[in-house]
C-alpha cells in the first residue's frame, strides 16, 4: 500500500507540466455546443456541477457548460486518444480552464485525490 501511495505522489509531482484538459472550441454555435454537451452528459460525464446551484453553473453559458462536460468525459476515459474530439467540437488544452469557484479536473488532480484517499 505504501508503494502505491508513493508512486501516485511521484507521478502527481512529476507530471505537473503535462496536465491536459478538454474544452469546447470557440466559434461554434450554441446549438452545436449544446449537442456536444448533451452527448457528453449522456455518455458518462459528471454534469452535476453544471446544474443550477452546482459549483460550475457560472458562468452560465453553453460553451462553459460544454467545456466542463467534455473535460469530465475526457478525464473519466483516462485522456484516451480520441476522447476529446466530439465530432470536431472540442480539443485538448494545456492551460487550466478552471474559473473562480469551478475547478476542472485534470489527471494531476485525480492523482492527488487518489493519494489523499489512500493517506487517510
């Protein structure tokens, strides 16, 4: 167990510069982004935080909600190749899209959460 905790901690610290997020692209209509949002939420993304009163409801825009949903899906799929395309409506970003009060998960944060869980 200690070896697993140590490995997760090392990976979390070493991988900091390679954090990736999935975000919806600029310049697309709200209708297109809404379809992507609906697909991601229906396919297993954790969309609870973008519901009204959720921590990521604001900014209340289709693009912001779309980005949160596709990122959740991308992270749940382990950032596997092709899981951040959504028919060309999303792409991988290396800068953190998190906004005030809303944290977008990344592989780094998942590793930290795993470490925290095992250290309790």
